[in-house]
């Protein structure tokens, strides 16, 4: 059964250009034996794994919107044909949750990436190339587990040692004949994530070049982008010293540079990565899907456009902030009501833009937070990072000189909300810092939720729990 297991999720490349991520052509079904007979086939499978990250259930919509719409950055600009409405209304149930598709899709992605990790070592070809393919695959696997544990489990610090329920950690391709899986603890989940990332880092060379031939360095995981992801994982794990050291190393190696205030807005158009983009999901030349941008595109009159910014968010920016209303948002009247739509994802279909997952500005904010949380706090670095990002956005911003950990954390959370709005972070930031949710300029009956409210964590799909006696449902569902 292993030999002929079909990879249904991949939109694979034609074998004439099978190492490319862009300009893909679909192929017919392939057996694992055929696909992984050589390095070229393994590259094809790796390219399919990168492309799967752009699915609507993953970075194409759900995992980018869920943390923003539940935490207060997004409201609807229409009343019908809504996506993630149950999340917005805080009316999610295990049977019909909009996030059930995310759970299923991400585990399908994990199964496919596990095939890459398992079968690539036996493919014909360069041992060095095969090792790099497996390394990139392990980073993708870590990213998917990281996304799952943030959505379907409590933050690491919910218990003192992360001993509460996490997710099913999938490290091998799953067959119907395999034993029923169970949920690991959050600590065990993070251990698996960190292990994958550190093993990948040990394999990568220092060229910062991925195994696939098209696109740019920002489209693939390399040693530096893996370090960036690991720094973020350590932040969520409250491993402050390592979060600080890794973010500090990336910032100081100067492979990436912050955009200027003048270039910030333009960096969100087109498909060429900016100087501060560390990892982003590429859009192929003949992209046929709508893309994340169709949900925000102000001029889009189709059924897609629906996610507008709340006044609660836009009110945080000063009049001179390049990230604010006059520069980074489009105004549009819908049924005589004025809305503001972010320019971060303006355009769909042929105008769709890559989804940015890791940027250098976030590394500065990671370093700022870790600087005051680590064993030997460094307020000089924390203030410098905060002032750098604040003044990049608003040159007229005052200079901070904060002297307490609490003041720095509050400033970091505010700056993360302003800088990383619509990039899928807000809810997770509030929860890991044990902050309550207080939404304004939204219509649901339930606007505010305490940080320990069961409804902030998504349920496991009911059919998953019902079919597996080992699978425990999240509280409240």
C-alpha cells in the first residue's frame, strides 16, 4: 500500500521542468515509487509541498484571517456569502466549524511532506541534494505543526511546563492500517518542531539558496529563514534567551535590510520580494486562483471582497504613519457605508501577490520582547528595536526610553499589532501574553473574551474525535 499511495494534494510539475516551483503544470496520479525514483522527482514533491501552503485553508485565507478576525483587526464589509463568519460571531461548533477544513488540509500537507522526508533518501542522485531536500521538508513540517498547535491548542505557557493537550504530531506517512493517533502535549509538540528546525539548520549550507531553481531565496527555506522561524517558535515557547540570540544573529548578519519609510507601501505590490522579506509564498506566473488579495481588494465587486479593517485598528496609527489610513489602506463605500481595506494583499488572480510569512521587522520586535524577558534583560536593545520600527513607520514618532519590562511588553504588543496587521499574529500574541480580547467596531453579540475562554481555541473536527477513541476534544466543544 505504501508503494502505491497516491499524493492527491500535490499540484505537481511536468517532468520537463520538475524542479521549478513556478509555472507548474498538473500531472496525472503517480505512485510513490515513480515519484521518488530520483532527485528530480523529489524536487517535484517538494515544490508541491510549498504550493500546498497557499491553499485557502492555509495561508491562502484561513490561517491568516482567523487570528485577525477573532482578535479585532477585521470586520465584514458585507452581509452575505461570508467566510469565517462563525469565527467572527464566536459561534463555532465542532461539527460545522469553518476551521475544520484547515485541520484536515494541514494534516494532508503533513502526510505529503512526510513522504518527501521518508522516500527522498532512497532516490537516485546526489546525496548532498537529497539531504537539502529533506532539510527543507523538515522546515515545512515544523511550520505546519506550529500553525496547528497555535490554532487548536492553548499557548505553551497555559501550564507551567506545557503539559496540557497539544496536537497530533505527525512524523511518518499515515496509512489506514496504522494505529489511531493521539494528541501530544504542547511541550512535546514544540519539542518536535524545534527538533525539525535544528536538524534542518545543521544540514543547510551558508549560501542561503534553496533546492528549487525558480523564484528567489525568499521563496524557499534556507539556513537563515529557518533560523528566523525558529526564533519565532522560541518566542512562543518562552525560550527568551534563544529567541534573542537567533533574532540578534539574523539582524546582525545583514542579509536582509529594513525598507525605508518611502519604500514601505510599494513593497506590498508586485511579486518581487523586498529587502526585508525573509520567507514568503510565491505566486506562479499564470496563477489561476483568486489568492488572499481578493478578500481585501477594495475595487473587487465580486462575492470575494469582505474583510475590512476595524476603526479600532486604524485608529492606532498617527496621521503621519506610513502604515496608516492615508498610505496603507484603500477607502471604499459599500452600500453607502465607508470601509477601509488593507493594501497588503491588494489584487487577486493575475494580480495576486505573494503571502509574506516572515519579515525582518518582526525579528526586531522578537528581539525587543526577548531582550526584556531573558535572564539578563537588555533595555537598551529593546528600546532601540522599538524605536527603529516605530520611526520607520512614522518618522515623527517620539523616542521611547522605557525602563520596566511591563512597559516594553505593552509597547511591543502595540507595535506588533500595527506593523504585522493582517499577517496572522494578533490573536496568538494576545493569548501568549495572557491578554483578554476586547473588540471594538464589530457587530457580534460577543465582542470581548477573557484570555482563558474556551472559544479562543478552535475545536477538533467532530468526525475526527468520533472516529478515534484516542482523540480528546478541546474544552467547551
